[in-house]
């Protein structure tokens, strides 16, 4: 018997969100803005502060670092980040009847931007950590782009005595920080283009954040960010080599309720896997759906494999995640065994969240230059995973033939355990 919807459709009450970015990106302003804004909406708000700045305030001087000292410092920054976040999370779970948001001033993956790849790998080994687990601690990541990109006149280090980077160094650190978070399932990039002051940037951040994680807001704040999806005709494989690749498997669970869809996803890299269960419930009265995503333990995943929908096959992909301009893209290359539908075509799909409406061209330069788009397939039921996985005849008239619904409210229920990637 498939899991019951009453157990799966539990509303989330604690969110953990990493607020990151390059130097002079507005993170300190953002932390204050977020605390006041969501506090007024009735949320309990915790804001673990930036660990590196706190340690530098103790008298530690980066100018005194040699390679050994830099390594010890970065290792301890990571340990302190995890300890502070765990304290906030432990307390947050005691608020049973209230919504809690933990906004982290930089997250665990930020440390990787200040290390070489070898140093980062050694830190993870020293602390018995896995990169996939560190990313999965956060429901969402907000990357604020440094003022050195697009707001050069506003770039300064005067507001943070722990920072001394030039504008060029700030740009490089901004890129490294973006790269550190590539592969996370939900990243919003808040740039400076089109803003005239820091308040504009903060408003864009609030709008994007609430759109993406489905936090209900007052009526005057409307949903703008939507998922768009394209079929890719060709791409430069060499250009993709700098981005991490993940092996992804999706399969659907059998359900006796036509208005409830349950999908399991396994994502693997370097021998480590994470597992999610996504449950979507369709509301016939409003013609939209609500969605819950929950991180699974490996044991739960194994159990659910025995509950697969026999009418549908597993979908296998190779996924690359990357930033371009102010958008976060996912490129999915379908792999063997290929999906039942699609006439044996090895599809390549590109998707992102954007405020540019469906069927509207993005501005010049906004789309990745190393690929060629064949056509847009946003909301096309023929290319939904639910349709592509079906053995036999298409079911494009099904309630869930489309993978996304307008005005979709997503409530991500994430359970963190020590054995998520066993």
C-alpha cells in the first residue's frame, strides 16, 4: 500500500535559508531587512551571524596567515557555522505552533570559496563531512551579487573592517561563492542590474525568496518568478565540464487518489546520494496544486522502491547546474535506459526560474551562450516527466500530465539525519 497522504502532506514550520554572496553585496543589510520583514509577518526569525567576521573581531589577522594557519582558520569557521546553525535549529523545533525561519549569514558551503579544492577536500575529511549533506542543510540559498558587479560606484570595504578586497578580488570571490553552491536544488541570484539603491535590491530579494519557497505573503506582494523549460538542440560539452554533474533518477509511486501524485528522486555524485519524496496534491476547485518535498533516509528510499507505479518507468538523467548572469540553470541530459515516451530521443532539457513570462525572449546575453535552444516546452504536457515515464499510451489529459501548475505553493519538508547519504 502506498504511503497515505495524511502522513505526507504535513505543513512545514521551520525553514533554513543561507544568505550568501561576494564582498559588499548587502548581506548585513539583508539580514536586518529579513528579520524585520518576516518578524512583522508573525514569523520567529533567527539570524546566525557570519562566523569569519566574528572570529576576526577576536583579533585574528588574516595578514598573519600562512598555509597552515589559513587551513586551521577555515576548518574552524566551518565547525562554528555548523554549531551555530544547529543551536538555532534545535531551538526552532521547540516552536510547535509557530513558523520559524533561520536566515544564515553565509552557509557552510561558503568556506569552499576561500579554500583551494584540495584544502576543502581535506577539511571535509578531517571533520567527517560530505558536501552533499552540507548543501542539503538549507531549504534555499539566496546569493547577493557583489556591488563590484553592476553597482561599481557603491563598492566599498569601509563598512566591514574584516574585508580588504579590491573590486576585482570581490568579483572573483563572488564567482567562487556561486560555484561553491552549484548543485543545490534551490538558488536565487539577486543582482544589481535595474536597481537604483540598496532598497530595490532588498525588495527584489524578498520577492524572489517568497516566490520560490512558497511563503504566503500579504496580498500586495504578487507571485512573479515562474519555472520555464526549453528543449535544447545542441550544446558545447566542453563548456559544461567546469560544472558538477549529478546522476538523477525519478520514479513515481502508485496512488489510488487521482489528485495526489508522489515522486521519488535520487541524486548521486562521487558515490554519495540524497533522496527526496515530492508529494503534489491537486485542488480541483482552484485548478492549482500544493507541493511538499521531504528529504528521505536511505532506508525510506529503499522501502519506496517497492511501491513504484507499475504503469511508469524510472527516468534517468545526467544533470549539470550552473549560474549565468543572474539566473540559476539546470541542464538535464536524459540517459539510458531512456524514457518510454519520446520515440527513443535522448532529450536535453534546460530549466530556470525567472520573472520573464513564458514565450517571451530573455534579454540578449541572459541565456547561456554555449547551447542552442530548439523550442520552449514550459507547461507542455507532452514533455512532462509524468507523461514521459508512462508505459504505453500518452495520458496528456491526466490531472498531473503537466509537471508544474500556475501559482503553485511549495512547502518543503526537510528532515535532517546523520545517515542521509549512507
